[in-house]
């Protein structure tokens, strides 16, 4: 059987002139995981439009498309072109689960929720020529998960090829979270067997790892066992955790002992009233300053996430957020315009109130305003979003954020904050020329710097 697996991209991600580096960070692990269920004699290839040009003119027996909201238009375009030639198209992902009726018009089979239980059933049905049209995830487990088909990943095309996922979902249910709807109808958070996770880590070359789990610390027993198993491996790694787990005694120390050097933290807002409104309960009542201080004292960099446009935000929120981030020495920050994704509690609330402006999914990218804000105009919100990025990543702000840190950590701050935004065209050139793997030892050295 010939299988083509596709991760479609936005138009801007495949520009012949320049590609924002965020589209070239991580390989498509979801598709590589599904590929592991295929037989040894199946011919399979993975196409990631973020890093390579693709014209859907091949003649496979099966096409598998992973769709996100901002790639929905392109996903449907690719699917329709294949189906016109009689090729069977299977489609899954966050957008398909959120809007199954829309996706079903462009696919022969759709998958709702995670695919670890439904994908093997579909393959059996497909080989028998009796595939169903809709497969709904019911059993949530990662036990017996076959090794990811990393041989299908073009490592030289990604800035962070050593990405890994050892759990699914998140134990929390924030109203604006796109992934929350994906796990409805079953467990919303579950993990691999620790030994299986360690075996997958062992397969990865070099020192650097990036855990893409939504919340690596979400199950303390699993996390501690994982960190114990990683101790002594000599790895340096990055991951995501929540405010409450970072402050939990003992857990961060185990992670640092296993090689943690950078943490993605969803602070989301400097306005405390917004947290309860969005059910961001894991942040309520905790000091953000204490979180930043605890991570920095442990030698861990902070990659912060902030969302603008919640109902408690006014035009001053951008300056206040950037000032707080710089004052607390955050190394990097990601800013977003609040976006009500279909399938989320936020979308339902906004739709009921008549505040959804349109359904042009290409613009649901956290950079455009797609709803009616309360505390400012749409124009103020978009302008403030872009200004926050400019202000936080000015060299003067980067230098101020690094002040007061030990020398090695100050150098690391400057390297990461500057390298992430100031040298984006350089990373793009390295990826396009297939030279990015040569730069990875520098990344590992910078990440490993500690006083």
C-alpha cells in the first residue's frame, strides 16, 4: 500500500523568499506516530509543507491529512484535488474534531479526537475495503504505542529535530484552549509507560531535547519517575509546565537534575480578574514573580506565554505586560491575541453573545482580531499586539532583562532572546540550505550554560 501523509501549511509558511522560523521548529510527530502502525511492506512518505514545496499529483492508495484551523483551507484544497482523481482521503486533527461536518465534505474518512485507538481500526477496515466514514476516539491509552517513525522525518529541515511527546492532553480545562475539545469524550490527560518514554529518548542523537507535551508535569508520579530515569543521561531539554507545578516543592529540582534548562509557562495575563473568567485556575492566587524567581534560581530560562484581549484588558495591558516581563528577566515571550477557536468554551460563549465577527479560519492565527473586544477597539488590540513584540525584543529591553543575572546566565539570556527574533533570517537560510544541523551543537552549548 502506498501512503502519503501531509501536514498542510499556511501560504506564508511556504514563501519562496522568507519563512517565519516558528514554522520550521518541529517535525510532524503526529503523522510519524501514525506511520508506525503501517506494515513494513507499505510505502509511506511524510510531507510537511512548512519546510518543503508540495504538489499533490502523486497516486497513492491512501492520503492522510492533519488539519489545524489556520491550515483548513489548504487542507481542503489538497484533499479535494486527490479525491477528484479517486484517491481515498483520511483527515484528522484539531480542526476536524472541532468542526466534523465541515471537514466531512472534503474527506472519505474523518477522525475525531486522538488516533491511537481509531487509526489501527481504520487501517484494518481499509485493507478489507470496508472503511467507515467517521472514527471517534473512545479508548485513551499510550500503552503499546509503537516507536515513532523518525526515519521518515527530514531532520535537516528543522531547527529542533529532537522533539518528543510522552503524554497527551492536559489535566486543566481553560476556556480558550483549542486542544481541550480534542480530548472530549474520554481521558483528557494520559501518559506513556515511563520505560517506553525513556526508550524513545534513548533513540534520539545529540544532547538537546524538546518535550512538546502540553503539560509535562501534569502527572507528578509519572514526571518524577521520568526525571529519575533521565538523570545521568547528560541531556539538556526544554518543556512546558504550569505555574502551580513550578511552585510545587521538589518537582522542579528533579527536572533540573535531569537536564531541564528552559520552561514554557502560560502566565497568559497580568490582570488577575481574567484568570477566573477563562478558568485558568492553576494560576489563581500564585505569585508570577515567585515563579520567575524560582525558575531563574534553579538556572532555568523562562519562555512565557501571554494572551491579549481578554475582557479585563484595556489599552494599557501591552505596556504593563512587557514591563513586567522585562523587569522579571524573562528570556523569551510569546504573545497572542485571544482567539475563540471552534469547539472551545470561549467560542460558545462568544457566539452566544454575538461577538464572533467572521469564520475566515485563515485569520484565526492569534495575530488577528476575530471577535468584538470589550476593553479596546480591534485596531487597538492588533496594534498593541505587534508593539508588544517590538518592545520586548528591542536590544535595550533584552539587555535590561539580562541585568543582575550571573555571567553565564546573562550570556545565555542574550543569546536566546537575541537569537530567537533578531536572527530569524539566518535560521531560515540555514534550514533552506540544509545546514541547520551544524548549528545544533551551538544551541546545546548555549542551553547548557549555568553559573
